[in-house]
């Protein structure tokens, strides 16, 4: 049975990796509902947060395929019960509506929205929450003249994990990297070109 899964992928920061990961989904005709890429607590490690609506078997195979990419360190998948997640929404509303209609102000407070830009012609509000909560606020604001709306991709943290940074340190202790041996041929080529 299909359900919403959040795939978390830890990677090195390499050009073209986003495209290669997206191709894995498009080849299997799987729609990406949400995609966020950010830095992590570990230097030079990036985190992809990908939301899909699929069966567990398909998601498990996707993670294995993603891990075959050289720059990918690890890929996990979780259900919504196994993560803490949020999205952010920005709402542009006419300033005169906010000033004239008390229910709009109450509505924004009810959803935890706060003003981030106040101008004479419009006000931009920001709120965070689950997709359903943000969509309810959109519907509630539409009758009052919602000018523009944008929602961010999902950001998520896995509930039952020590964090990838600790796992990476443990891995380095148990299997330290071999000492780098410089290539003599490359060193000679560099000397020739520097002359």
C-alpha cells in the first residue's frame, strides 16, 4: 500500500548530484512531492530530504539505488510517525484587509503566523507547520484577498537516531581511511606545467 515516506540522503557536495538523484526517481516514474537540500552538522556533508508517496518495497529499492552513487554516504527512509517535520509558508495579504477585518488578525494568530514584512499595500506573514495546517490557512485567507502564497519543502529530523555525524565518527574509528599515497606521475606533470 502506498503511503508518504521521507527519504533522507547524506552526501558529499558535488556538482550534478541533484540531477543524478532526480533521474533515479524519473526513470521509475516516481513523483517527488518535496525536495530540500541543506548543510548538516558535519562539515562538507549535505542532507537531501525527499518526500514520495510509494510502497515500502519501492522506497527501499530507491534508497539502495541512491546509495550506489559515489558521493552518497547513506540513504534512510522513514514514515511520518518516525520523524519530526515541518514546512514553512509565506502569505502576502492586502494591508487594508488586515487593518479593517479583525477576524483576519485572529485567524493569523490562531495559526501562529507572524508578520515578516509590513508595507502600505501588503503584509507578508510566515508560519510553520505540517502541510495540512498550512493548506487550511490558505483556504481561510482566500476570501480575504490572498495575493500570493509559497510553501517550502519539508525539513525533517529522524526521532530515533543519534545523528549521522556520530555514526560517521564511529565508522571512521572502526574503519580508518588509508593514508593517501600521492601519484608520482601527476606530481611530475604539475611540475612541467608550472615551468
